[in-house]
């Protein structure tokens, strides 16, 4: 009689994002947070939250995330207002949906 063997493999993947300030500095005043916070471009915010840049713009238009306009084409997104996976965020009226 043949003995059947079963092998089970579990794989865990971890991802780490490092947000660094440029030489000019990426801190800017967020009127919603009432403090200076790291600000990201819409593309960087999309990568960090694993959504499309269009979703970031939709959240901005809907008032779901904090943002600042830095002149022509200079939209910056408040890092503190983004729904980041694996973090516990305080509930905000009108904020983006919780990850999960």
C-alpha cells in the first residue's frame, strides 16, 4: 500500500515603504490636521495606498482626504489622512473607507 504525502507551504510577504523628504522638504501645512505634515504627490499617494491616481483625485474631489494646492499642477496629499494598510487610523468624518 502506497503512503500519500502531503506538503503544505505557507508564504508570508511583507512590504515596507519609506517616505523621505526631499532637500527642499516635503512638509507643508495641512489645515485639516492643523499642523505641518508630510505631503505626497497624487502618484506617490496612489502607490502607497495601492489605488490608482484617479482614485486619489476622486477622494480629493469628494473631500475624503486632506490636500494642499501648491501652485499650478502642484497638488499635494496629506500623508496623515491616507488610509494605510496595517495602521489604525482615527475615524474622520468623510474619510476614505477603512482598508480591508
